[in-house]
């Protein structure tokens, strides 16, 4: 959907836009902080009664586990963009040129944080600008430090305005407001202090058709037709709270009631003072042989059975794995099943991963198209026939992959060189190096095939004074002059 780009025509207009953007940013920040706490390791603490002791509070604190961090991490560790493919690019020169800004901006490593933020919060952003040397620059932003405003959040590719909030080391804050032409920069001595104008610079980026746009690309974990973008943390906070409560209950039972308690009835200690009574109790508790007076009976109280607490905890773990489409093995559960059972148990997770590869892949390609436009490569910026290539993170052995793809080559005639990228732990760059080496160092069979094909080349028929000469000879079969 093409939306009219917005331009801030003056410093005052930029100030007004900054004030509006900061108001929206502050209203969303509180919820983002809650999500951030559950994603990291600062979740909301379980409520205790007013009579809870310091010991109870200590048990509560050590019973907190970053469950939702595992949901985010397990998915993020399967998402590593490895390259791009362009139709008809047999020697890989065009794809290397298109891919160059990715390497120049160290996105091979920075994509990990970008993906994690998008998965955890629901969205994250890249902003593209032209550097002083004419090369494209990519900046990655979390929604904790940025805000994008769309006319239609569900359909617009690029936002109308984009705000970044960068807290500097000296406690000052740098604000940037991006529009379709410029980047407006403001500074403040504190987060909520007065704002001063710093500078305005052009970002120098257009879309593939040469139209001015706010050069910001959104990465969404999920997005519906109303523009809502939930992450992988907020929907499962309730389940994570239950898990922390399960752990707390088990810790309390384990701490106070996980051993047998000795009892003594009808034991007369009325003639003892307080200190002597405590010493007597300690002796009864620690002694292996107990002695008492007439009518004294000794017994034991059984320890609390922890099985029910452990089982209820495991039920909540299984529920979190099911609703978040996360493999149960990510939470430490090992099941002795065959290969088919393992594949079936991970089918939901693979479907979730493939969906994220689709959405993140489109966003990565949009980012690289903006980079091409920033560097003046408008043909690349307008090229929509691209495919994102993701690293193979499936847990398969190299022998299984070679056997499967080898059969595809032998039985289906798939070119072997085009299958090298699909081997586990083989990157696209490695496969490209292998293909280049194969072209420069042909095997004996390759040389023989090329020589045989050269012999089979047919000379094009040509007109002579004697008619059509299919072989280049004269009327008597002799070579014509």
C-alpha cells in the first residue's frame, strides 16, 4: 500500500512531532518494561501474606526461573540469515553485491539481537541511512528505545515517522525523529528535561521506485489484519507465574517438611526452665536412642510427599511447551522415542520457525533494498524477485543429509552443486567458494564431457551459389573457398 510520505518542514514542526511521539512512547513503555522483566530475569514476584517471614521471601526469590527467556531463545537460535538468491545470477556476482551492506554493517551478529527483540516484544526495527562515504548504514532498534507511527499499521510498508530515544553515558538523552527526507536530532540533559535542537541531516534514502520514504523496516513476530503484533512473552506470562508458584510451593515443602519429625508425648518437663527445655528438645531431636519417663511414647510424623508438587509443576511445563509451540526438550524433558516421534513432537515448532523465517525474511530483503537505494543501485532496490536463504539449524547428522540429497541428485537429476547449500553447517558463502573452485578446477569427467559436446556442435547451414550447404562444402563435397 502506497501512503503519502510525511515531511517535517521546520524545526517547530519537528518539535511538535517529537512531543506527540514521546507521549505515545511513554504510554507504551510501562508495558514494555513488564515484558522485559519476564523475558530477562526480573519477573513480578509472587505475592506472600503479610505474616511471611524473611525466610519465606528468600525461598520465593530463589524459586523464580526465566521460563519465557527459553521460549524466545529456542526460537531465535533457529533464525540465522545466511544470504540471498537472485534468479539468473549463475556466477553469484549480483547476489554478492546485494549482500555487501549486510557484511559491511556486521549484521551477521547483529541480526541475533534484532530477532530476539522482535520475538520477545513483538516488533523491532532497522533504520537505513547513507553514510558520509556513500555506503549504506543499518541501525537496529528495540521498541524499548524507539517508536514507529504508521497511517495503517497492518498494510503500510514504511512508517510516517520514527522516533529513537538514546540515553547517553553522561545521563543526557539524544532524540531522533525520522521523516521521509530528514533526521531531526534533539538533546536533553535528562530523560524528561527540556529539549534543545541539535541538527537536521538528510538520510538520503528512497524506495525502489525513487519515492521518498521514512527508511525504517519493521520486524514483527506476528501481525494480524488490525496491525497487532504480540510477542512470545506477553501471552504466556500467566503460565510462567504458575510455574514460579509451583517452584515456591515445592521449595517451602522441601525446606520445612521433607524429613521425618520425631514426636514425644506425655513427657513431663514442668520442672525444667526454658534453657533446659530447649536443650532437652535438641537432645531428643538429635539422639539415636530416646529415654523418657513412665507413660512417655515416642513416634514419627512422615515427611511431605513431593511427588504431587513435582507432577503439577511438570504439567504446567508441558502446557507452556504446548501453547508456545516450544519443544518440551527445551525445558529439560527427555522422552525416549524414535526419529519419527521426535519429528512429530517438533512439527509445531518447525511450523512456527518457518512462519518467522517468512516474515523476517521479507523484512531483511526490504532492509537490503533500502541499502541498495542509499548506494544508488536502483535496479537492485527495485528487484522483488529475491529469496532469503536461512542457515540450516535442524538437528540432522551430515550422513543423513548427504544420503537424502545424494538420492535427489541421482534419482531426480538435481544438480549436485545446487545441493551444497543444503548440507548441515555449510553456509552459502562456503558453497559459493566450492562452486567457484569447481569451475576453475574441472574434473577429468567434466573436461571429457565438454570436449564431447564441442564435437557435437552443429555448424549453422549457410546459403551458397549451389544452394544450402549444411556442412560448409561445395557441390562435390569439397570445401568451398
